[in-house]
């Protein structure tokens, strides 16, 4: 495994690693954790692919951002750093949003698309006053209180040590972002432009609007394999790693 710091726009850097043999495969983590969320499936993926993963600015091993940035642009910077012209992209949550943005705005860079409970810029997210109030109250109480609310929202399938550590890392990333993250391109109304093999997985214990967005996206992405899994929340690679591996390989092999 080769670990490195990748230069991104604005003078910042992100941590990344590059490991395994075979054709490249890019993993983009969710906003509720960092690149360690892929640990349960890394050994199997590395046996067949050159796996590239990274921590978004302020998450995991990446320093906090110091300049405005767009997640999609950082994904492109990572691809360019490793000399990857085109590859399958696996994206979870905010990583799924960046993957969708790349597939639609830079389709020549994507050969297949695996979306795990993806964020989808342009989807009309409904107001949720109760959750917003819970976070506001937690912010006044401190870091651990914020993590507790985040776990109740995003980890409804249970609080294992790995899940708790992911949410703690996610909250650190949220706080480090400090208003500098700029939105990815709105793609919800452009999902019909996707022309590569695609799959989309969502769990029924995820937030209602995430499930709704996934179901609607599945009607818009041509030829997508849609999987809705009972008992799974916003961290499918930790909850059902074997099913995620199966989906990745099936989708990549269609490419």
C-alpha cells in the first residue's frame, strides 16, 4: 500500500492510498465517516483491483480545509494524481454525490458507477425541524452530544464500535469544514444522461428522504440495478460487506 498526500485546489491536501493489482477502482467515502469505512471489503477488492481511496478534506487523515472547495473537484484531483483516466467509481452518501457529478459532467472519466445510499445534488431535501433542533441543542452541549444525535439519525441499525468511530470521524469532518465546502453540480434532473453500468443500493433504515431519493433515482438512471435492503442504515459497507462486494463486482463486470 502506498500512502500519499494529494494536492487539491486552494493549497490544501488530502490523504490517499493506492494498493492492489489490476484495473483501477475508486472508493469515495460518506460524510458520516472516512475512508476506513471500506476496510471490511478492502482485502477482497485489492485481490482483483488497484484500489484508490482517500479522505475528504477535514475527514480521517486529511487536514481541515483552508479554502473553498467542491468535492467533485477533489475527486478529479485524486484521479489525476494517480494517472487514472477512466475507472469505476464506488461512492457512498456524499461520495455518491461526487461520483454522480463526475459521471454526468465528465462521463469520459467513469466506466461504471456503484452508488450506496447516495446524496444527489438537486434533489429537494425536505425540511426536518426536529432533527435540526436536536443538532442545535447538541452543539451547545459539545462534541459527544453531536455524535450521539448523529448516531440516532444515521446509524439506526446499531452502535457497534466501528460505527461509533465512523460517526465520530464524520462529526470531526463536519466541524472542520467550517462553511468552506461548496455544492457539487445539481444532477438529479440529469440522471437520465448516465450511460455506464450503474447500481444503487439503499437500506430501509436510512433516512426517509434518502430512501425516497434513491427510489426516484432508480427510475431515472438507465439500466440501473436497484437494491433496497432491509435492516440496513447509512453504512452499508459496514453492515453488509459481502452484499456490497457482490454489487461492486457485478457492476464493474458489466462495464
